[in-house]
C-alpha cells in the first residue's frame, strides 16, 4: 500500500511541476505590456527616500537621479544625519532627521506625513533610477492600478554572486510577466515603486504597518510585500513596469547572499500563509493562487520528488530492472517490456515518461529565463545553478525558522 501512495505522490508532484513550468513559460514569452497612454504630470509625484548608513557616494547618485526626474523628494535620515542632509538640501530636497534608529517602516511612515501629491514613489537609498522612470510609470497608472513597481536588474561584476543574483531576478521576471498577463504580480519591490498616495498613506500610518508583528514579535521585514497585498485586497491591481529597469547591488560574499535569502524566505513564508487566508490570493485570481502555491511549495515538492525516486528505486526499480531489462543472454529486451507493460511495469514507464517531460519543461523554463538575460547568458545561467541551490535550501530553512523575523542579517 505504501508503494501505491509513494507512486501517487511522485506522479502528482511531477504533473504539477510540468504544468507550472510550461504555463508560466508560455505566458511569460507571449506577454506584451500595453503601452502607457495616461496623462503624465511629474508635478503630481513626490519621491520618498529612507536612508540608513548608506555609502554617501551611492546616495548622492540616487538623489541626483531622482532630482533629474523633475519631481519633489523627501529624504528621511533613520539615525543618519550628515552628509545625507547636506546632499539632500543641495539638490533641493527636504530632509527629515530621526535621532533614534527605527527601521524602514518607521522612516517611511514619518516621511509620508509630508507628502500630499497624488502619487508617492518609494526609492531605496542604493537604487539609481533611470531617466524615464517617473514618466513611464505615470503613463501606465490606469484607474484600476494602485501601485507600479520597476523591473530589477543586478549590476554584474567579476564577483560570481552578482551573476547568481541576476539569474534569480530574471527567473522572477519570467514568473511576474506570466502573472502580469492575468492581472497583479506577487511583489512590487521596495527598491523603486510608485503608489497612489491616498490609497497607501492611511495604511502606512496605521499600526498594522508601523507595528508589524509576527508571532508577537515586532518585525521590519516584508514591508513591500505587505503593501502589495494591501493594494490587491483594496481591489486595485499591483503591476510591474517592464520598461523601467533599475540596477541593484548583489551581496559581496556567499555568507551575505545566504543570509539575505534566509531573511527573504522567512518573510515570504509569513506572507504566503497570510495571503492564503486574508483574501489576497482569492482577490488576485486563480492563476495568482496557483503560482503562489507552487512557488512556495517548490522546495518541498523538489525534496518530495527526490525522496520518492530514491524510495521507489530501491523498492521497485532495481528489482524490476534486474528481472526484466536483461534476458538470458544479458541483452536488453525492450520489445518484451513494451509488450508486457502491466501492473508495476506501467507505473515504472509512466514515471520514466513524467521524469523526462519534467526535465523537458524545466529546460523550456530555463530558455524563457535566458530570453530575459540581456548579456553574458551562459555565464549567468551557469552561476544560476548555484543560486537555485541557495534558494531551495534557504527556503526550507526559512520555513523551519519562520519565527525569527526581527533580524536584518546583512547590515
């Protein structure tokens, strides 16, 4: 009986994986983002930049890029004063100083009090935005859109970690493009995102945002995912602007990469369970729910398939191969097998077929990722295999240590 259930689990996992890879690859490749046709008025946008111990040279570039958009901007120094105040004011921005370090949520909530324009754009203190950012995002703000996030790319250098991180971003883009063809994406990354001020301001000022708690402990993690879910539950779309690509910096060591992914995994697991039960997944639609379930269950499914294969090999496959793949002369008798595929034989060949199709669908998904890599494809794909190992292991570890939500780990 246990063999029956193990076989059933393997077949189920394999079928789900095949559907996930093929469906997302298809929708991602065929998705064409509509051209923005809405009126554009940069005067209706204010940028909000929280800063905490950022490299002053990088921060100066960030502020300069925001200034060149022709919009107002507010910088909140989270226990960080000069040179950030000086850089901000020299570029015509407003600087708010918070003497005590309170985290990004506190900084954003204090800064948004000063914003009265129709739109607010959150920009991380290490994210340099391109010249067309504000105009491109504004042009796509249809009446049913509550927030628009930029597409992220990782600045690649001689460090292999940057290529691994870029592979992760491009795999996320494949998933997000597929989701975009059906409505909302799962995440508007906080590195660069624009919201309707009137929609998010009351929420950002509420305790639900400023005093975010997980298992009774205050947590700074997952603010962007929380805002994305709020937009969807408010009956608005959360979309990506693929015409705007902002560069972010990858961690400079394997240890920091692992810790970053653990932090993301813990936060994402919390939001995964919340979205299943607080109405976010239901309002976002069936396709969103399917991708949400599979994306977060992928490591468990991967381990499940692996364990099922090992178990079945030692309990069925090895015996089956010895008994039926060799004739009295030692030759492989495929014709005999094809004529007698009954019982165990049928299950055996079904699993062989599903395994092959699963690998094939994974290859199709990899091609979809490669299609989104703008340069050094082979190098990025090669290092991407390391990134997948890190992601799978840290996602499982994040689930097992989900209650540890209060540490940033990479600062």
